[in-house]
C-alpha cells in the first residue's frame, strides 16, 4: 500500500492550521475573547461564579483559569498551582502526590512522599505551633506554648499530642509499652497489640489478643458544646479466639439496646426491641429477619442471592 503524498500534505496543513488557531486562542491578545471551541485542541469559556475566563488545551493536560480572586495554572500530571486572594490561600502540586504545598492564611503544610512533612499555624489559643515529621520514625512539635512541645523517636522513646487520632501517645521501646489517651479513655499496651488494659469514665477492660478479651462500660453523661447534658449508652463486649466467637451488648441504657453474638461460621444473631435477625452458616446460609421498626419480615437462602421480604416497609 502506497501513501499518497498530496493527501498526507493536505492533512498536515489542516493539523498546522488547527495548532495555529489553538496558539492564537491561548495568546494574551485573545484572552478577552470567550466562547472559543476547537474540540480537544482548545476550549475557552467564561467563569460562572466570578468574572473571568477559563481555557483548556489538549483536553485536561493544560488548564488556565483567571478570575477576580482565583487563579489556576496546571500542566497535568506534572504541575498545578492555584491561588485565592479572597481567603488568602495557595496550593502547589508537583507530580501529585509526590510533593504538595498547601497554605491557608498562616497555616501551612509541605510534604514529600507523605514521608517527610512540615506543618504549622496558629492554634485556637493564638500561639504558633510548627511540626516536623519523618514518618514513621521521628515526630516533633515546637511553638509558643511549651506545654504543647513533644518529641518522639520510634521505637525508642517519645510522646505525641493530638496526633494519629489520639489526644496523647507515650511509648518506651515500642512495642514493649505504649499508652494512649482518647476522649478520656486510657489504654495501656504491653507487647502491642497482644495485651492491653483500658480504663476511663465508667469503663474498664482487658485483652490477650487473639485468645480472649472483655470490656464493659456503664451508661454515663457528657456535656456538649451547647452546655446540654446528653446520655452516653454503655456496652459489654467479649471475644474468645477472635474472630471465631464474639458477644457484644451495645446501647445499654438507651431505648434500643442491641445484643449480637457470632460463632463463626455456624451462626450469627442480633436481638433488640426494634429488630431480630438470625443467620445460620453465616454469611451464605439461611438468614431470617423480623424488623419491627420498618415493619417487614425477610428470609434469605442463601443471602444475598435469594431474598423474600414482605411487609409495609419492604416488599422484595
């Protein structure tokens, strides 16, 4: 098969014309002209939420947006830079998520591979706090309040505050010993995660994982942000040879206490004032459910392949 030279030249001319039009559309002299549409080569339109314009070249690869308060320049996936003068924020991404920089007012965060990160800003007290992390080996915070200072060097010794979803973490030769605090509950771990002791307001428990464990909590009350006293239901949980056998009573002291028990894979059942459900050879065996709150009766054999449900709340 021979290529026809005139036909190839004609197609090349069309491509050159299209590229020239795209370059002309991206030039500063034509930035005020909105509504240009050249398919995937170039798209230009006005902004909706504020005055300004937006353009794309070669689909989503290159994007530029210019508004009264916001600007965005992106050459994906290599580079992206956005600014918002209205709220004093900026965001820079290089080969996301390899390197990112985010700033909102005085608060900032810089990270490289989520391994090395710097973060800081003003806290609610108004004092500055700066963090340095070399995850997961080194954690440090310094600032205007000496009480918030901490240093941790895993696995030897350290203390963290308001990190890793805990209010406070203290460890010595981890995993030999670690103590965590969250919402008033203190957990002491020995040879984490094998053995722990837990205590808090109305709560006590222990475990030797995965052999056995037990925890109980009495109903208590807390004061919310509106200075209203709200009840907190209690619970009682235990396991033997987890996950083969578990037994849990939740919602103790509430209007709908729930009792659940699992002996895997023989059965799993749930009992409560609003709902009863029993499964045999769980999870693919026979399941019978009586939902008094939603007012329906359901039989599945095997769940979820064959299901029959009848009642005011569900017909299936």
